C-alpha cells in the first residue's frame, strides 16, 4: 500500500502564518539594527579622525556632522566621551521601543563603545 505524501492545507496555513510573523518582526527590527551599526561606524570614524588633543565639544560636533550625513536621529550630546591612556573613547547606550501590535512592544537596549 502506498502512503500519501505532501503537505496538508492546515499545516501549510500554520507555517505560512509563522513565516509571515517572523518576516514582519524582522522588517520592524532591521532598521534599528542598521541605525546601531551606523552609530558605531560613525563613532569609530570620529575617533580615527580626532587627535589626542581634541576636546569633548570637538568630538561631539564631528559626530554630529557624520550623523547628519547618515540621517541619524542620534546626536553627539548622547555620547559619553572619555580618554583612556591618551586615546579618545566614545561610548553610547540607548533603548529602542518597537510597536508590534495592539499594546505589545519590543524593547531593545543598544550599547556600543569604540574601545577594543
């Protein structure tokens, strides 16, 4: 006797719904991850550009110029700028709340640093 093989309609619908939910979540989270990567990239570019005698105001102003080019809402006054062994170190941390549906949201805490 040969057995039937294939996908049942109920299984197809279930996995389609799961796939759509995962894709929607990915589409909502991806822009925030891209923003984080841009902030980190711009921070590293500012550190590479600035000399050891640069002031905090210079570093923040330079970051603001990079952020303006990348269309970021993140501003230089949200950066923690310090020096470690004569090298400029930029650290930042922020939260991003992503509305999913009804009263359900996803909170992501981003944290980055140029110290390696």
